[in-house]
């Protein structure tokens, strides 16, 4: 693990890697805020492992991560990327995730596919709230973690201070579980007074690792250097021994016994693998022309020696299609096939490519598999169960795909030509179809209303949108029946921008963004009467229908109630349903501003008919006219939807968040403490006021809060706002 004297055998640049046993695989996800240096670190690790021939480049050009055209234009990661490398005979699947909050769905997919996590922290930026939240999620499921401090070349970067910050942020009740394995060595100060980091000293081995020449060189420290690491070394040893399974070791150590370094390394690896000790390391990219970035060898040795194998990853819940639980051995290469699509993308030449984590069995090219997708109907995904023949299996190298012959349980692989498979789907044997429990995905809460730019775009829009949501389950597609709008629900503005760009560039669909309309309703505020008279005579049969109605308001949620109180046959029995049909048709169109009428009782009191000229159509028209006349004499309320909102926020931001909710016409329902340092705020807020709340809350809480919303009811809108809506409806009409 850096302190061990062992040789490595880096893979040839660009060679496709296929593992034969789960024990020779490590799946590692890189987590950290945007700009912390995750992608740069992945490329440095790939260079050190020999997967690329110069920093960030595969042998025939292109970067191994952030290779999408959108990522080039936006200068940031927007999707999950897999970069496989080999070290000491171990295949390491590096999963690079976006750090920006809008792409947290890609992060969740990476966490699902990985067995351990590297938290990348910038020495110049520190630990942000969103990174702390992900750490807590990993802690909840016991995922092993390590911390990598980057940007040590920045002015005022202080490794020791940042290590203390990480211990406070991530250590919880046990800050001694977050300790460095190495300390950086700085060279002479430059003209700017800054001393660059040139190497590392191993606290256990007390060896120096010099990277100043661009290649790691090991040496013994000078006598004057050892006292400087003694305190950190003793603390690390005590931290490791505290996690040792040998309960006598601490007493022996405190009694003055020298503990063998080999024993310490073995205990350290076990503690890291079970997620009870979290080492801190330093890393920096390779200089131009160099073969190794600072700390990359140490990091690869930690990953291969200390991180768990897929055998140690708990298998997510698996059941049959009809919901019966199935117990499977974890990571059994000879067991029933169970794999999961963790990412879906489209290639203009290859078609749909599915990144798959194999949890059980072995996946081979040209195999027929069962594809199951369930539980995302609320996001525009239909449940599906189909058999498909998979195409080639491959490993990604930048934009390219290198063929492999198989993928064993525990490994990740790209699968071509799964036409129906969507992100989150389960692949299993066609004669033994299974379904995995879905992973948690955030709800998209930012609406993006769109319509096709032209008739040609309209023809392609449906297919483009269906492909978009198949790739990204954090998007929700809505065809709103009330407003007749097509709405893409996204996680934020950047997420929406990427969706629009993919529609335009990947699927050739131009769309226009239009204001999102909220589903309003109308209702009567008071009782009113109306008379509908439809009498016309023009050659042949005329039209004759008269009806008199009374309309009165009902409690919210009552809908439209129709009551017949006609006596003496004033309206013949066969035409009473016609009056009701006309009333309901007019109610659906609205009576004031064009929004559906709800929560009223319409009572048919009287009317007149003609023996020849009365008809079903005539009485439908009379019913509609009667309702419109009653509305003209009544006060009509516009009803707006109100959402119940829950906001989980750090205690430091409770005041500003509550104040902001009040400014949005929100009614605060209460607060409760959740864990340490967090508060759950409950409020009811009109949906008019929270269209952009996901963006505004992120800004207000510095990215540390999240919220959920659910429909509560419709209720009367304030008169001044309702009047403005009516005026707008009149202008549009």
C-alpha cells in the first residue's frame, strides 16, 4: 500500500481489460465537488498505470475521461465515465462522476456500480456541504472510503490543515479514523515564496518517495527529517491499532513493544476494506513529459491492496418478476445471471451502449438476455420485460470501445445493441428472469416546458424525448393534460441545458422553451342561477332546448356533481343526460379564464322542450349556455395548486430558508431535528412560487439543502394575482 516493497505491472496503453475472477477487480468511484480535480486524477492514475501514453491521452488521441463534446464545451464533467486500468495484476475500474449538483443522478449510478469511494478534496477549496452529504450516504451503507487531497500546488495550500478539516468533516465521533498515510515533501521556495510539493514520506515505512524527476524514486530519509514525522506516525499507528482485530495489540504497543510494519499494513488494509478507517493521501497530476503524477503509485497500491473485492459488496435485493425474493450468493461467477444497466448512452455509429455492472454469473457476447425495467412509470418510463440478444462486449477508452470476450461477476462492461434497455434495468437469463431493487434517484423538480420548433422537429420530438429519458432516469417526461404542454422535469439549469443540447446535437431535434404553465382550476364562490336558451329555426328541423340550473360551491376535491330536480316532465327524461353532458363539457373548458371548473353542484330545476325540434345536441348546447350565464352572475375563484414542501437543511440555514418560504406565500407547518446539525422544515407553498425553487434553494443554502414536494390541494388564489391571470387569459384569447 505504498509502504510495501512490491513491483507493479502496468497494462499496455489502450489494452482492453477483462478480469477472469472477481478477486482481481476493484470498482472505485471518485466523489467530490466540481473543480476538485477528479477527472485530472483519473487521467493521472491512467498514465501511471500505463493505460495512456501521455497525460490524459489514449494511444491514438483523445482523453480517457470527459470525452463528450458537451463536456469539452462546458469544461466540466456531466456524465459518469468508466476508465479501466491495471495495477499489480488487479483490474481497477475507475468511475469518474460529475461534481455539479445537477448531475447527481450520474453520481448515484457510480455509487451503485462501485465497491469503494475516493473522496477528492481540493486543498484550495476545502470540503463543501454536498460532499459531506455523500459521505454520510456512503457511511449509511458501510462503503469503504479514502480521501485524496489535490491542488497542493495552489498558493496557501496546507496539507496538514486540510487533513484536520477532513477529520472534522468526515470523522464524526472518531476523528482518529481519518489520518494521513503520507506527508508531502516540499522543495525549495520559488520566487513567489511558494515551495512546491516534490515527494512524499511514508509514515509507516519511513521511506521517502521523490517525484521531482517525473518518476517515483524511493530513498531513506535523513536523520533531520525523521523527528518531523514522529508525531504523525505515532498517531497513525495508534489509529490503526485501535481498529485491529487483535485486542492485545494496543496494550502491547503502549507497553513499549515495537509493532511490525507488515502487521500494521495488514490491519490497515482490513480496516479500510470494512469501512472503519479512512486514510488520507495526496495526489497531483504528472508534469509535462513525466510518467507519474505525485502520489499516484501510492493511491493505486491503496486501491489494489486496501479496497475490498466485489465479493465483499452486499448484493442489492433481487427478486423474480412477480415480486418473490431470491437469495443469491454474492459475486458467484457460475450463479444465475444478474446484471444492471448503470448508464445508457448513444453513439452515432454503434447505437445505444449500456454500461453494465455484473453482480452474478458471467456475461458473454451474443447472449440472449431478459431485460426488465419496473418502477419508473412516474417518470415517463413504461414497465417492460423483453428478451434481447446483446451485441459485442467492450471496455471504453475515451470515445473508443475495445472488445472483450466476457465479463465476470463483479466487473463492469459496455454492452452494445440493447435496443430496449434503459438506465436502471436488470439483465438476467431469459429462462430465469430476475429484477433488482432500484437505487435511490433524486426527484427532478425544475420544469422545462418545450415544443417543437418546426413540423419536421415535431415528427422527431417524441422519439428524441423517449431516448433522452431512457438514458437519464433523473429526468421525468410529462405530457400535461391540463395545460397541453410537454414538460421535461430536470434537476437544475445545467441539467436542462445538457438535455436541450443533446436533443439538438444527438437527436437532431430543435425545440423552443416556453413559460411553464401551472394547472389552475375555477370554482364558484357563491350560489348562482343560469338559464340556457337554444332556439333556432332554419329550414327543416329547428333546434329547441331551454333549461334552468342552479350552481352552488362544494368543498375542495368534490369535482362536478349533477342533480336532477325537474318535475312534471318539463325536460323529457331522455334529454336530462344531454344537459349534464353539456354542463360537464363547458366545465372542462372553464367559465372565466379557460381553466377547468371544479367543486360545484349543478342542479337542473326546470326547462322546456319541443316535440319536434328538441334534440340531444340542442340540450347539450342549452346546458353549456346555462352554466356560462350562471358564471356571469357569480363570483368565480381561480384555484391554484398548493404543494406540501419538506426542506432538509443545515441548522445554519434554517432562518434564511424559513424566511424565503414565507416570502413565497408559504405557510410553515413545523420543524423537526434530523440527526446532528440538520433540520426538516415542512410548509405548504403555492406551486406558482416554487417553479425555480430547486435553483434558488441551492443558492440560498450553498448547495447543502434538498427538498421534496407533493401535491396537497387546489385553493383560491389571492384576488390581485387572479386578476392578473384573467387579464393574461383575455389577452391570449
